[in-house]
C-alpha cells in the first residue's frame, strides 16, 4: 500500500493556507465580492429553500446508530418484558443508578422477572455498561437524550417509561451491540396489544400507561 | 497416631479419620460436593479424588481412612484431570441459568468450574434434558431438578440429622432425581438447613428467593437470639447503598436479608432451626420505635437522660435506695445487664415468666430449647435472680409503693409470642409506678403509658455477649445500625453511670474488661479469647441436669 498524499488515509486536497492568504489582496473589489456571497445566500435561502439552519428541537441532526441515550427495556414477541431480573446491569453500573425488585414468574421456564425496574436518569452517566452486561439483550439504549421534567421524581424512569415512550418512536434505538437484535423487540403499541403474561402483576399493562407518561403541571 | 504425608508435608493424624478430614484440618483444599462433615459420608460426586502411593487408581479422599505411612498427593496432573472429567460429567445437562439462579455467586459449580474445568459443554443448550423447575418441597424449600447434581446431601440430612426421611432419591441411573413423597412435604422444624448445605442452586429458600443477589450481601458472624441454645449464625445484610437517591433505595441503616448456620461443633454443628433462621423477620412485625417520647412529645435521647438521672436520684434521696429498681430482659447483653446492676445497685431482676426453670430444657432432640431468651444463663451468672422475685414480685412491691421508680427494658421474643399475661402485668406495673422509664425496641401500645419511652437497639443492632444454656460465652455482633435515635441498653446505662460520676465507656469490649475484673466467673476472659466460636466458662451456675424433651 502506498502512503496517501498528505499522510491522510483518504485523498484529501492539501492547501497551503499562508500561500493563499498572501495571494489575496484587500481591495475595494473584494468587499463587493463579500457582499455578493451574502446576497447569493439570501436569494438561495429565500427562493430555493436551501437553509443551513436546523430548527432545533423540532429538527435534529441524524444521530449515530451507536448513540448512548436514554435506555429501552425490550420485550418478547408477546409484549412481555425480556428482562429476567438477574441484576447484572445493577452490579456493573458504576453510578449505581439501577434499582430492581425481582418476583416469581408464573412460568417456571422464565422463573424470574422484575416487579420493579427503575433507573435514576439524574445519576446515570450513559456509559452503556448495562447494555454490555445484559445476557438477554433486555436493555438497550435509544437515540433520545432529552431529560425534561417538572420535578426530580419524573427523572426516575420505571418499567413502563423505559419500555415505551414517545421519544423511542421519534428517535429510534441507539447503542445495542447485537444489531439487528436477535430475540428482543422494542415494544410496539399497535401490534403488542395483548400480553398473555403480564410484566407487572396487579398493575395495568404498559400500553395503557403510554398516554399518561407526559404529566401536566398542576 | 499414624503418620502420613500430604503433598510432601508430613503430618500426624488421629486414627479412624478420613483423608479429607485431615486435609481440612491442616488447610489443604480438596474439591468436594457430597462430603459434609456433619451428615455422613456418601462418596458419590467423585470430586475429591487423590493419588495414594501404592494404589493403582485414584482414591476418594472423603471415603479413604488414613493409614500408617500413607503418601497422598492432591495436586498432580492425574488428580486435576479426574476432577475436570467429574466436573464435565456433572455439568453435562446443567441448564446454565446462572442469571436467574439464587445460588449464583456462592455456587460451588461456578467456583470449581473456574478453578478446575473451564471446558465447553458437549451438549448444545437446546438439547439438554429438561426436568422440573421451581417446585415446592416444603414451606421453606424450592427444588430445581435441572440444577441438581445428586450429591444427596439433603437426603442424608433428613436421614441422619433430623431422622425424618422426607427427601429421597427416586428412580435409578440417569433417571435419578431428588424428590419427596406426594403426601409428605419437607416441613420438619429444621428444613431450612438443606438450602444451606446444597452446594448448587437446586435447593433454594422460599424466604430469601429473589430478594437480592448474594454478592451485594455482607456477612457478620453472630449468635441467634431465638432461644437459650445460642446457635452460631452468620447474618447476611446489605453492605452498601444500591440504587439512587430515592427514599427506600439507599440502605443507610442496613437490612438483614437472611441468616445462615455457622459451624460450631460445640453448639449447633452447622444447623439452625427454621424458627431461629426466620427470627429476624420478627423485628419487622411491629413498627420500630425511632425516637424517645415523654408526655406525648418526641425528644432526643441524649436530652432526656439527665432528667431521668435526676428523677431516680430524687426518689432515691426521698424514699431510700430500695425505692428504685430495674426489670431487664434476658435478651439484653451481659454488658447491659452488668451496667444496669451497677446503676441500680443490684436491685435488678430479669424474670418475666419461667425462664429460669426452662432455660436448660430441650424442646426436641436437636437444638431448640423451651426458654426463648438467649442470655438467661448470663443473667443468672450475674446474680439477677434475686429477692425482687421477677415481674410479679416487682408488681406487688410497686402496688405497695415500696418501689416508686423503675427502669423497664423489654425485648420481644424473637421466636414465638410473648405471653399476654406478661404484657398485662407490665401494663399494671407501669400504672402502679410514680416514675417509669421503658426502653424497648418496638412501638408497643402498652409502653406508651410510661413516663419516658426510650428506643433501644435490638438483636443484630448491638454488640455484646450472651451466655448460652451450657455456660458458653459467645459474641453477638452488630450487623445493621439501630433505627432512628435507638441506643443499645449498655450505652444508655453507661451514660447514666457517667451522670452519676462513674466514668464508663460505651464500648462493649471495654465494659467486658471491667466485668472480667469484677466478676470471678469471667476472670481472664476477653473478647479476643471468646472469638468466633465462644469460650466455655469455668463453672456452671448450677449443676446441669439431663432433661430430655
């Protein structure tokens, strides 16, 4: 392999900046040339609609597929939670922000499932260790990174909020080492309406709670 | 005394013992599953193979008696290979469900796999034999047949220790499985021990199941406070804060998750009764008293103690020394009893009911005793069974106004219920007194009538010593912090003694040094001498009669 020009891996045009600066002369004409650039941009923005501005937050730049945003708990085909409450994520978590309570699953093949799975998003450092530690690809990350809340209680995400929330649908999944996922799915409100084994006994199914996630200020 | 060599080192050992027993004594590690020192020898797991010079094949160390001039090698390539093949055989149909298995983290399969095996299974996961999972053997034990390695420790426990024979091996050959007869669940009073001795995740405790992963736990060696036997146990409690800063998450006070029998051949071997094993749950039955109360308002303990001392002092000056007394509990530590005796000048009694008659009597053949207090013998040794005549005697004196001020320290029984007549008598006693200080662990309704109500640390929240029925002095350790403003009784008494001009440390270790200087029975004993396994005291308080049942 021959070394690329300029020492770059790909062919990058090399420009001698000081040479170029010496060639430019500050004259009256250069002032008008600058005005011409401004005017050209004005007309292309106005009539061609070619604007470089991103209307954040309605528009965002595309994020990487490996973006480590707010977590997602994945589900099985029937819509029940994939997590088996093994505490691997809580063990590896350097910020100690994951709290799990395990319960006895009615199916002895699954045996264990979380009755409570909370992540304190204010403590989380988004390192993604929990995703790496998970033996079931039950926890992955999304490309959503906004933490907007009216009070601190709302920043502790429970099972329902980790499973399904508007941000997941808007931004899509982020860091997941096993891409595309082999067994796990992201909860989909339309197709996974029926859940034979409830992920949370004595509580409503997460799909019902979907609307109630955005709380209004009193 | 035969002489033998293990791994090139010469030892002299007692005749009749097996190779693995000698190796355990001298600290040579031989892997094993089926061998347990307290339940008899089986020799079924083939993990403890050792090379003996002159023998053509490897010998199982657990079933080979020692002989004169034996040369044993435990670390050779042949031994290592045998252990590796035994491990592969045991793990052939193992479901590898470590993430949901409660044993994970303290599993002998995991430990020995990492140390000796490290192979890949020849069976793919989907082709392994499926068996019954998570079904109840009894109220306290769940069985998972897939994880079982058929070491038959549980079978031998019910055969040789409890002699109830509930657990058996059914079928033969590769169909063998552990099970129970349909109509006979594993419900003997010692059933929880099979979970402790199971080296793998086959038997798990229904009580502890899925509560917490074991690597989050910290073990504190302590002594059971359920009865006068004083079984040695290990308290497993939360060691660090788990989770973020939400109320109920951060375990600052600590929480006890389980207790496990700690081997002490002189007291309980490796066993615990189920009542004692679950006795820490009794502390959660009632709401805990978290702060001191007087006249319906909440105060800090340290603010109230000078007032209490002044009250007792004024009663003492007005009516003489005999007008104040204390009623302690046989669940208080020796340090607390001694300091109470010092402060109240010997006018202290501990008898609520029939502790003194019952404390040596057996409830069954194995461990349990009828007196449900851990320190009755210690209180007797300090001479607290005196002319005050217990709770009923103190009540009579209080009603005749011979006693006007009293300190009442009350611990609920950790096993069983406190007799309702005792609670009724305590209520009457408080009503009859002019000035009463009640230090108790929980917020009991009858105690609210007291002049001053002080929160007290319970078992597992204070350090101290208990003397069991046979006169064995043992240390109970602090595993978790007392809730709120609760103090141990020895600290409350030390503070009162400080107010009366006697300088006393709050440290139970230092208090015990004072006891050993003053009480001849404890002469020459200190915490270092007691250690983890306790110290037998020189002479018993009374001759111990042999009472069965």
